């Protein structure tokens, strides 16, 4: 799914997916996960807390890292 033309301010991360992924893959810290994705720990924490929405570059990095469809990793409110 392309992010072109999307309202990026409304996209949120599926925290439940992230929690399950971390548990299943025995990832010990958010710092490690963030590093593997290619973003900072603070960026990942802000996204998980809903304090910041992911931009196109972060969305792309996460989709590549997790290898799942957009709809599983992110949610968008219906307009």
C-alpha cells in the first residue's frame, strides 16, 4: 500500500501487534527494536504513546522491518 496521498497525521501504530511481536521474538528492549527498525528509541516511544504520528519514512522502515501489510501494523480512523 502506498502512503502517497494519505493524511499522515491520522495514522497510529497498532500497539497490540508490537507487544505481541516483541514477546514472540524475545526482544529485550525498545532500544534494540528501534535500532533494528532504524529509528531512535525516543521516536519509537513517542509513536507507541500516541504523542507522535509516524511519517512516511518511519512507516516505510517499519513495514520493511516487520514484513506485514500496512493494515496490520497501522490504523487510520475513518473519515
